[in-house]
């Protein structure tokens, strides 16, 4: 059974995710528009978006968690590799780099929540037991 608190957290995650996605995808699309290669645009967008995402998730979603900067960066490094592989695969089916980037981004949302909740932003009371 999912608690009301968890539902609120998921709702906040989705709202923050929309803001984060708009920021990250806006960077990606803007860099493509400037003429950068899709993979270079994705790398730059990911690096710049990581700091922005940490702020939104740590301050507005996982407010019961202790500091997690190192775990967050590590999770985003793995997430980036998954996203990069996804972009490569999706690009074979969807040649348009804007659409391929959007599909890839949507594909990692649920996975990212699970990683952030279970491995990165652990509740404070579990910090000593981990």
C-alpha cells in the first residue's frame, strides 16, 4: 500500500521532473539548434542539468533525506550512460534528433525516481544503518 506521504512525494517528483526536463531538454534543443552534434549536446545538457536537478530534488522532493551530493552525481553518471545508450537505440528508429532526445528522456523517468528514492536520497533515520 502506498502511503499518502509517498503519493505526495511522487507528485512533487513529477512536478520537479517536468521543470528539470524542460531545463535539460531546452539546453539539448538549444545546443542542437546552435549546430552541435546530438551526443555533444546531450553531454553538455546533462552536465549543466545535474546541478539544477540536485537542487530541485533535494529541496522540493526528497526533503526527508540527508545530504547526498556524491551519490547523486554517481547516479547521474550511470543514468547518463543509460540515457546515451537509449539515445543511440532510439536514433535508429527515430532519426529526428529532437524526437529521439524526447523519447529517450521520457524513458528514464521511472527508473530515475527509483534510484533517487532508494539509493540517493535515503531518509535520515536510515543514514546510520546504511
